[in-house]
C-alpha cells in the first residue's frame, strides 16, 4: 500500500464523465430501471443530451473540481455484430428481420453512464501502490454486455502509464460474476489520498436466483466484488461487503447509487438502502452517517428524483456540496429535505447545485450515473494520457463538435437508418483527434 506523503495529501478526485453518444435513444431496455421503462419509445434529443452533460462538466470545473471526459462507444460494435452472425454490409436490416428488438440493443448509447464503466481502487488502497481499474462486465443486460471491450480500450488509452495504472480485464460474463462497476462500489477515507475502506454492495450471492418471484433482477454479486478486491490487492481488513436491501431493488434502485452515496467520511443514504442499515457505521475516523428516513423521503421519491444519485463532492474549501438533478428540486419531499439540510450547520451538505439532465434522467441516469470517480495523486493526474482532463476550452470545442455532428431527434425508426451509423462514425473519428487518443474505435483499425 502506498505511503501517505505530500503527494498523497494533495490527491484529488477526478470525475470521469461519460460523453453522451450520437445514438442516444429511449428504447426502455433496462428492466428494473423505472425511468427507462416509463420513457420507452419516446423521441430522444442526443444533441441536447450531450450538451447537458457538458454543462455539468463545466459546472464542476467552475466549482474548482477536476473533471475529465470518457468518449462514447462505436455503435453498432462490429465485434458484437460478428458474434451475432449478421450480414456486415447491412447489419441493421439483417437484425430487424430476425427480431426488431435487436436493433435498439446494438445501437444503445448506454456507455454514457460511466459509473458502470469500472471499479476503481486508488493507489493508497492497493498493495502495489498503483491505481487499479476493472471494467465492469455488465452481463445482466444484453445492450450493456457489448460495452466492456471498448471500455477496456478507452481506459487503457487514458490510463496508459504502467508505472501508475493497472487496467484489468473484465470478469467473465457469467451470472456468478455479474458486475455493474462503481455504481455498487464506494470508498470512505479521511482524504482522497489517504488509505480508505472500500465498500462493495451486492444484490445477491453467486448461487442465488437472479430475481425474486415478484421483484427486479439483482444485478451485482458478492463474488464479483470479492474477486475485484483480490485483483486490486486490497487489504481484507479495509474491505467491506454489504447487501443491498431487496426492497430498494424492487423499488427501482437497480444500482446502490440510486439510494446511497459515500464521500470521504460521509455516508449519505436512504433508510431502505441496505439490508442492514447500520452496516456502514464507524468504518473510518470521524465518519458521519446520514440516513434519510422514509418518513421524510419515501423510497419512491428517492428513486424518482435521484436524490442519492446526485454527486456528493468535496469543494476546495473542504465543504461538501450536492450536484443534483432538477427533479430533486421539483419533488416536494426531496426539496424540503435538502432545504433543511443546507440550513442545518451540522449537516455535511452545505450547498446544493441543481442541473438540468433531463435527457439522461428520462433513461434512468442521474448525475452520479454519468461519472466514474478516480482518486489521483498529482503525479498520477499528470500521467493521464490524451486531452481528456477538461478545461473551458475543451468544453467549448466539444460543444461545437456536438452541434456539428449530433441529431436533435432520434426515435425508434431512426435507429434503423444506416446514415445514423455513418454520421456517428464520422463524429467519433473527429473526436479521437480532438481528445488525442489515437485510433480508439474498431472502424479506425
């Protein structure tokens, strides 16, 4: 485990946000995600979706927080099409003839939700003193199962320096190893660079049924977390495995980050988040556990507003702020709770910044879904490859790029349009040059 020197004390948390892809659509593919199902078939606006994500990144750097961008993936993925055995010349038409539901499956832009990209262990926690990343296998949903190969390639392009980073292979894509990434993982530590306690939340054991008789799928297994912790070289004495509440999953919390978030020494979670609500108490010095009672915020309101899928961040001043979607302000119970929290000098949340992310929210992804948290020392941050750590100039460049290449409407029929594929590939080809990441996509090889 890395020693805590000056470099560690200056460590920061880099938020690596998924850039919304040009095929962003509402196909309702994610069973157990209430918002995704409710908006199935609606017409999406990829241009606005991407701009909303970029506006969030701009807001983060304006708050003095390090921010980076994870590029979208090529859709459809040629390797996925090859495994499906369809005509490479006219793949969308071929899939449509077999089963029309396959077209939105291969055209999904779900890689935008970077919280599912990987599980990350900072160098302060690992036995070899390097940052370890394991891309999620996302084996629970067909449309997401195509992501791991391109995610691995992107992470290896960004975190390329072997002196500082290790990007592992995803776990095998089997039910026993089902892994949804950082959406079910958190970390408690006195500072971002101090040795911490890593928390793996799971929905089932490897041999349990994937779903209960009346409930939604339990996507994350305990075994997946145990294997990742071992691969990352984590100290077993500083690694915790806790079970998500079945009631939370069946209420629409398909990932634990829908009902809870950890930041440094603060646990902020709903009363119904965990099977044993006190299982995260007293894990690090100075810890504060804030449990929001269902009497104040019903579980349905927590899920519908994404109160806990907000980003809980530490500002340069040391105070903590919540980066929340507009739905939090529009839901009476969550708005009232946060008003009380900000007014309470003893509550860890000192400010709330509300952002419009409706395009993502309608597919079931809030602020926290869009970002992967990567704690880095100054030396590790300097070793990040490409032009992915954003400043105002890069955001402006990306906004111009989005406006030039993205459609303002994508409906079900548009996903069958070969021109959309060509437009997306041209956009991604230009993006790799803009981000300095080289030949990242299959079509570039």
